């Protein structure tokens, strides 16, 4: 059995930030999570519960569901329109960004 001399903490790259990029297929944006975010998502799964990659992706994306601050009418106006469509939108009190619940 081979063992690595490096512990798992540096391999999870805690200094790396998640990215939101344009989706390669279709419209919209896509979350590129860090290894640390994926490990946290797996850790949150209860023992005996199955989590598929798709489910994990959806959970991670839902936690990062922010409105684009560069949208021409602005995020507050975008949030107002989403509310009229029946979505729940809230603003983070500390950082000030808008997100869809």
C-alpha cells in the first residue's frame, strides 16, 4: 500500500476560489466548484444516504445562486421582476448581493 507524503488539506486547495463561467452548451452560467466545496458537500451527506454527482452539483449551485450585478437594469430591478414571476429572492445583509432561494 502506497502512502502520500502530502496530507489531504493542501490537496483540497483551500486557497482556490469557485468560479462562475459561461455554460459551454446552452445559455446561462455554470459553477466550477473547488475541491474543498465538493468535499464539504460530500461531508454533509448523512451516512447511508446516496448522493449522485448531479444532486451534488445542484446543491452547490443553489448555494451560489446570485443575481448578476452587471445586468443592465441592476440586481434590485432583476429581483423585483423575479418576485413578480413567483420566485423568492433575498438580499444578503452583509455583502449586499441578491440571490434566488
